[in-house]
C-alpha cells in the first residue's frame, strides 16, 4: 500500500494522536509533580497547565477513535477543533517570537502583579526581591533578603526572557505545523474508502 492510501493515512493519524496523548499526559504529570513537591504553589498555573493537558488529551482521544473506526462525525469535529487550536497556537507562537524587550517587560510586570503566590515562587527560585526595585522595608521570602544583598527580580528574569520566548515560540510553531498536518491527514482520510468495506457503500 502506497503512503497515499487508506492504511497509511490511518496509521499516520493514529501515530500523531498517540504523540498528542503522550504530550498531554506529560503536561499533566509535570504540573502535578511540581505542585506535589512544592515547586509551584500557584493553583492558577497548575490548574491552567493541567486544563490544557486534559483538553489536548480529550481531543487526541477523539481523533484516535475516529481514525481507528473511520468515524465521519468524530473526524469532522476533530478536524475543526484541531484547526482552531492551530490558529490560536500559531498566533501565540508568532507573538512570542516578535515581542521586543519593552513589550516583554510590560507583560512580565502584568504577570507579576497578578498573583502573590507567583511572586513568592519567583523570589524563592531566583533568589531576588521585588520586581523593578528591592524594598527592604517589606517582607520577602528569598534567602538573600536576610543578608540585604538582593537584586530585583526583573533584572534576573530579563536575562533569560528572550531565550525562553524564542524556545517557546519555536516549540509552538513546530506543534502548530504538526496540527495542520493532522487537519490535512484527517480531511484526506475522511474522503477515502475503506478497502475492507462494501465497495458499493458511500463513506
């Protein structure tokens, strides 16, 4: 059977969805592990990552069942959802790669002011206090605070922000193209006839 045939399309779609299932379980596992060992104390961050992981898992399961059973309705909804995810992920990835230092700093400050638990996590992990300046009249959980030798967290975060955004944007672009590949495979697979089925049946 050539790669453009029914069997190859089915196997490729199944393999792609198994990859998505593995990625989703990895996301859920890492978020739960980070929360369990106290590496992340913010419920919003953990809940967000687990929510995205569960959503990806459900979409992948729908795609896998649709591919195995050649189910037209499941494949149609899978194709639509995957295309919408592609549009969002591609846009976010391009935005990550296009942000300049001033925009990065603004987004970091907005995120910093959103959650006190996130502030404590960052201060403990990076050993810094405050966002743009250190105020020793306030409390800070970083070890450097007792020695009065802290730097602002913004200066430490900005050392790696560009690298992280390029990495996240690159990974996002890679997976967004895998999603458009999944849409194309699903569209083609839906319009192919199962050679084991009744030749006169319309699929």
